C-alpha cells in the first residue's frame, strides 16, 4: 500500500495509540510474571525489566502500524462483503449464535478451571471451544431464523399476480445501451438481485464505475428495484430461480450470456435490441 493511502494525522494517532497500548500490555505482562516469581531479581531490576518489556512491545507495535491498519481495513472489507445482501434474519442469527456460543464457552471455561489444574491447557481448550461454539451457534441460529422467513416470503411471492417485468444480470449493466433501453424503452418494472449488484459494486475498474452509475441512475428514476434473493450457488442460478418465481424475463448483455438462460426462462440480450 502506498504512503498516500492513509492520512498522516490518522497514522500518527494510530502509532501513538499502538505505542501506548503496547507499552501498557508489555509492562503489565512483565509485572504479572514477577508476581509469580517475586524473588527472581531485586526490586530495581524488576522496574528495569517492566519498563523494557513495555518499550519493546510498544515500539514493535508502533513500527508495525501500517500493516496493522491494512489488516484492519482488509477485515472491514471482508465483513462488508459478508453481510452485503444478507437478510436481517441472517444477520440477527449470526449475532444471536455468537452470543450463545460465548455464553456456552464461559460455562465450559468455569468447568475446565475446576477439572484441569494446568492453566495453559485450560486457556487453549477455551479458545478452541469458543471458535467451535460460536461457529456452530451462528450457523444454527441463522438457518433457524431464516427458515420461517424464507417460507413465508416464497409463499407470498407465489401468491402475487405477475404483472410482467424483467430481472437484469450484472453483465447487462456494462453494456452501452443499458440505461437508455431499460430506462426508456422497456415496458414494465425491472429488478436486479443484490447478489448481482455485488459483482460490480466492489470493482475498481472504469467499467465497474460506469456500471454502478447506470445502476444508480435506473434506481433513482424508479425504473429499477433491488431485491434480496440468494438461493443458488451462483448468479445464473439465482437469477433463473427468481425469474421463474416471479415470471420475469431475464435481461442479459449479449447472445453468449443469453444462451445460459434460454432453456429455462425467457431471455433478452441488450446487444441485439
């Protein structure tokens, strides 16, 4: 990452915070060590060791500020991608499962403290239990909360009378005719899946920027509506299922993409219009 990626004042503040945090943590660990070994060295040397440990860890974190900030930013992007397009029930299920997993982990920690006298082993087993219980809790709770919501949603969608319309693929937004044809020529409401939007919303290239502008323009004009529907292993399967469910035609970019849908649903390609 280049030097200009982050604001200098922000980086200075982060370095100071990391140094202070590292110093306090290093000094605290050294002080904790001398509590268990009080007669190892004299009091003057204890102070020297405590301060030295604090300085070493503080300087190490200070010099590692840029990689740490980059790691935090990467984690933030990953979390954003993880939750983008997820339903409120799924997100609530994740947090509920993690909370329940943390509670079960605490109970396990108390039990391990009683039955195991080896503290490092207790800590290691507690960490493993935390990862396992939180993962299983998030998986089970998200599926449990989404199960009833998805059934009700599908039932309601089937009961709706189809008024005709279209569902656009991600590739369709990259064509030159997308904004004009969909916004002014096609009759009926157009939809796009949140999963399709993700495919170009996170892109850095010029084509992705143009596609995002076309998407925003159609949404602002009221011609396009984004829907959360993620029930397939890839975009093609999701679009096909949604088009069948709502009795919509699929708008694709070209003949090659149109051929992926032609056998399942009605498909148009913008390049031939």
